[in-house]
C-alpha cells in the first residue's frame, strides 16, 4: 500500500514539499508502524499526524497536555479545512463532538491525557473508527523528561485496547535516556525512532559568567541590532532589567504572568510588531509567538535544562539570518537549582541532577558549545563549529585534573565531613588547631599541593561542585557526588578557564 502523501500535502496544506524528516514520519504512520519523532520546535511536528489523519480512514486521537495549545491547534487545523474537535472539560459541545466522532465526521480528536483513564472514553473510542494515536509532547510520559505527567502513563493501556491502531509519539525535547524511556512507556519499537537535525547554524552561542548583569546586557544590546528577548528568572527581575536597558536607547518592555492581562498582551503585540525592541520576560514568554526575526536571546540566569535552553534560544533567528544566544550564569544559580532538586520527591532527583550536571558541562566547557548541545540531542557533530564563543576565541585554560584528584582524595581521606577552606589548608599543609586535633596532618595529602597549584584550589573546588563531583551539605561539608568517579578512576579531565575579568572591567570603565 504505497500511498503518496505529497499530493495531499500540497492540496490540503499548501506546502510544496516536506521538510526534513516529515516524509519519513508520515510514511511510517501511513504504513501502520509505531514511531517516535524527535523534532525541534518549529520543525513541523503537527503536520506529521495531521496529514495521515486526513489520508487515513477514521479519526486520529491526539493527546496533548495543555488545553490552551489544543485550542490553538484546533483553530489551525480547521483553518486548512481539517475536520477537528477538542474533547476537554472546558468544551461545552462535548455531546456534539462525541456524535461527530461516532458518525465518522472527524479527522482529528484532541484530548487531554486524563481522559485516557476513564472507561467511558475507551468505550467511546471502541464504538467509532480510529486511524492513529498521536501523542504530542511525548516526553511527559517519562520521569526522565523535564515535564513528567503521570496521566501519560495511562496511555499505553488505553492504546493496547486498540492493537491495530498505529501510534505516533512526538517531542521536541528528549535526551537519549528519555527517548529510550518514551519508547518503553508507550510501547513503541526501538527501530521506530526518527530524530531530526537539531542544529541551528545561524545562531551563535556564547556563555559567560555573570559579573555585572546590567552592564553585560547593555553591551550585548549595543552590539546587537534588531529585536531581542532577555529571559530573567523572576517577575521583579524582568521589570528591573527592562528599566535598566531602557538607558541604552532601545525600546524595552517587561513580560510576565503577574502583569495586567491587557498590559501583557500589549507588550507582546508591541514586541511582535517592532524591529528593535528588547523584551525582558520570564520563560512563559515565547510559546506560540510567531516572530521569525528575533536577533538575540539572552539569559540573565541559568535555564532549567539543556532542553529548555535549546528551546528558548531557538526563538532567535527563525528566519535563518545570523542571530545570537548569550547566557549569563553564576555559581549561585547552580546552588539554588541544587537546593530545589533536594526538595523534590526522591524518585525525581536523579533525573534532575543529571540535567543540572549537563548544564554544568555546557557552561564550564572550554570546547565548542554547539558540539555539546548537539551531542546532548544524540547527534555526532564535528568538534568545532566556528560559530560559538569558544570556537571563535578559545579561552585560555589550565589543566587542573591532577589538582582536582588531590582535592577529591583529601575530601575522601578526611572522611567527607569538611568544607572547602579546611580542605584547602590541608592541601597547602597549613597547620591549624583543628587539623592537629583531627590527626589530619599525618595524612599523605597534607601539604600535597605544589606552590603553583595552591592559588587554584578554590577554583578547582568550584568546578568540582559545578560538575557534581562534589556536593556540599547545608553546613558546607563536602562529599562525593556522581561526577567524582570519572575523575578519580576514569579518564575525565578538568580544566579551569581563566576568566578575562579584569580586561572587561577596564573596557567598561573606559566606556563610562
Ligand atoms: P512544531 O510543532 O514542530 O514546533 P509546527 O507544527 O507548529 O512545529 O510547525 C511550524 C511551522 O512550520 C508552522 O507554521 C507550519 O505551518 C510550518 N510547516 C510545517 N510543515 C511545513 C512544510 N512541509 N513546508 C513549509 N512549512 C511547514
Ligand atoms: Zn563552536
């Protein structure tokens, strides 16, 4: 059965051709094969189930986690003449929708995952004709994903009641671990995974430690014409940054959920219409906004995960023109994030820790940022890209692997109960009342740091905390984290980047 989907693509959607992996995904669905499509935002996931839904007999059930998004998609589908409906708690026409489904008048039926648990829904489905199950935002089924929704776990038993109906799961954001979990949790064959290219070659990535965020952002804004988004972590911060950046002469706006809805809508509309505005926003901003000419996305603090970073920076340069993504981070961002992780349910902590240490690796690398990002999404990129800060001006770095090992073994030998300052004095061989009392001056690590290493000890401790080789408890006592092993036993290395701080200060002072 070789149905060619191209004529329907052209006739119904008006697109001349498929983009990227769309054709592969659509053909698998038409052939009745289970598929997981991993495609970045904007790659055109919706089409991958909408097109088979139009071509196949019966209704495609689309599971989607957010009612607001569902209604957007419904409008978009209806706009191209697809017969679609949503069945959610806020819909008043539920009886009518059920009747349309039963009489075969729907190509698409959008539902929330909690529907899947109800026997009533299963019964309804069994009385109609199904063409496909489409599971949008499929990472929600995995505890490893960044947005676990327990209701997604009910989908597999529901789908198992309809073994002849093919399944198509879609997500933009899944690392290798999460992908494997999605396949299992939704009963999809491992050969059914299709991953689209994640590279956004026109985006230049840059990441810097934060020292004076107002000045750093002002420098960025001055260097970067065109509309830009600055992501901040709190509502108050968006307003403060917007006020501070107004001094650059660019129009600025704040955007966050706490603003009066009319103000918020106006700020968004102003931004979409503008050619030079800077909008300072919480991460709520950007979802579903169609502005292809965003020239830069800045983060004033650490994003939640590499997935979130990719998605947020991905709002830059949709038109394909050169654009910039600049992240400013501080060690305190990591400390705060670790604190939040520690307060989560124990089952969720491992995944969240993994996410943080991936972010740590991205910000602390002296190597190519793009390579790290793409490897995270399962690609095999070249070692350098030529379009990120580290490729364009490789940072001066010192190999501190040996010192890191010394630090870790001092932590180990003193019984994992002391803070950075204490370990530092042990390594330097500084005798104190405490070290004498604890008998630590007899340890082989006492005074083991060379004079060249001594000034680097604090920086090494920071780097070890960042990559989760060490963890500090509430009292500052250090103990081993999962990253310790690779440094002590495996081939992991640690290099310290020499931050060009003084130079920047001088330039800042000169401009003032
Ligand atoms: P995603 O869900 O992956 O973020 P969407 O499904 O919202 O992406 O699609 C992003 C945009 O790309 C939409 O405006 C859509 O109309 C457009 N699009 C999808 N497929 C094609 C195609 N084959 N050719 C041109 N534009 C397409
Ligand atoms: Zn690079």
